[in-house]
C-alpha cells in the first residue's frame, strides 16, 4: 500500500510540474475533495481541477521543491514541499505547503492543504 500511495503522489507531482490539470484525473478518485486552509472551502474534484487550470494559466513554470513524504500507520500520506513558480511576466514565488492526503481504492480521496498564500497574493496584487 505504501509504494502505491507514493506512486500516486509522484504522478500528482509530475502533473503539477507539467501544468497539466487533466493529469490530476489519474490520481483523483471520482469523489475526491480538496480543502485549503486559507479559504476553508471543500472543493469537489472538478472544482479543484478548474482552480488548478486557472493557476497554471498565469504561470510559465511551477514545481514542488524540497519534497518530504511520510506514510502514516493509518495509511495517510503527509507531504511537505515548497511550491516554486514563475509567473508569465517572469516574477518568481515560493510558498511552503503541507498536504495531508487520504486514499480510497488506490486513488486520492481527500487532500487537506495548509499554506500561507499571502506572499503569492501580494506578488499578484501588490501590497494592500
């Protein structure tokens, strides 16, 4: 089970680096949900894919850096990483992230994502 979870996590990472929202479909179960701490909204799979596509459209490059993964005894994957990206205008950003990923039938069932997106938002919108 552990190696299958890590394989799915690696496919997830590749889809992110390739800016391929459709690539996430092979990692998400049909009833997958994603929760983000900054808005506390639970997104259904299709909502999350649309949000990813919007994010990818403003970035010329993105990747997860400094990835650390741990599979718990309960079968949950905890992943810490830094989202690095370059906006289409060349400006770069980094956002530290921690994701708690639960699986069902070998696919991602739920992601709880914790980050502070303020530096990214400030880059996009300037100081408030």
